[in-house]
């Protein structure tokens, strides 16, 4: 039997896009911020972070942008990031909070829960772009 393409090439050689899902909105995710910084400055992987379009304008939060390289979390921006290719680069690399703005408004003190509504836009985009998803 002929081996499949996955068996004959390594995962990195395929230049697949990658989406790293962070914890829900109710948690300030220091780990994701540190990973984004390490991945870019030490590993050379250019990860961006999907965030609400207002993040660059919110006092306090806007100063985190040099650490997370935020992009607008709309469909067009996410697809453009996942389609990025370059020398020595995988497909686009994106960090996202999976529960969207709904999770931000439903968060409660002492409860870490992921709030997913009826929309599945991020997962649909990942499927369209052939992205690998890490949680």
C-alpha cells in the first residue's frame, strides 16, 4: 500500500496554519501572553492574537499590543492571518479566545467556563483553511 502524504512529510514541512485557543475571557491569560512573546522573539514564529477591534483604543489594554500583536477578530482578518506564508514559516499562526465576546459578558467571579453560542465561525474558518487547532 502507498503511504499517505502525512506519513511521508513532516508536519512542519506542510506549512499548515495553526490556531492556539486560549482560556475563556473570564481569565486574564498570562500564559498566552508569555507564549505569544516567546514564540515570536525566541522561536521566530510570528503569532498574532485575534482581539476585538477596540483593543488598540482601550486605556491599559492597548499597551499589551506590543506583546500580543493583535489583529481584528473578524473573518477577513483571521483568514488573512492564517493564509500568511514566508521563508522558514509555517502557515499563519493565530492565538484566540474561543468564546468570543459572549464569554466576556457572561464571565463570573470564581467560575472558569467556556461560553459557546450558536455561532461556530472560528471553527468554520479553521476548517476552510486547513488549520491545526491546539487547546
